[in-house]
């Protein structure tokens, strides 16, 4: 998908606080991805960067740091509008609403936490990103 949008993905090690980077320069687009992060985190980070690429076309440089892109801590959802939009885009890309709703209707669970634990591996997402997606869809309110 990134290449379909004209972007080159460059995976490489980076400090833990850096999830990814989007750079637009001279007609080229590079998405940098932190390979030191867990695979599920990398997957969400790439979808998040694709969200920035698609939604925030005027920005030449976007650094996604843990401080800006905090879906890993449910007590501190992103307050930056662009980050919230990129998070919603990534969630929709990785866990499409119709599939989430069907799987939720078919699942056997007693709590929101159990539902998150059940769905996270099915969508290859972190529990935090899965919870964020379920909250965004109004399926759960909180954990």
C-alpha cells in the first residue's frame, strides 16, 4: 500500500521513543520504520504513517514519537488532531469495521479486556491498539 501511494519504506533500528518518520522531499516520500519495536508495533506504526501520508499531505516531515503517538498507554489517548486521525486510519486499515463487528458478535467473552485479548492476535495488533479500535467503534467504553 505504501508503494502504491508512492512511498518507499525504510526499516532500520531507531531509539525506542521513535515509532516512525514520514519525509517528503523533492517529490519523493520515505516512511522510516523502527525495526527495534515489536512486530505488532511496527505494523501499526506503518499503517499510522500511511495514514499521515494519505491524510496530511502538506507536511514535509512528521516524526512519530511515543510522546505524540501514545496508543500504547490507554490512559493518555492522543490529543493532537493529526495523531488521532492517523491512529483512526491505522485502526480502520488493520481492523476493518465490518470484520471487527462480525468477530465481536461471534466471540464468547465476559469483559472488554477478554475481548481485546481475543481480537488482538487475530488482527496482529497490540492489545492497546486493539482496545483503541474497539473504543473508537463504540464496542467497548473502557478496560
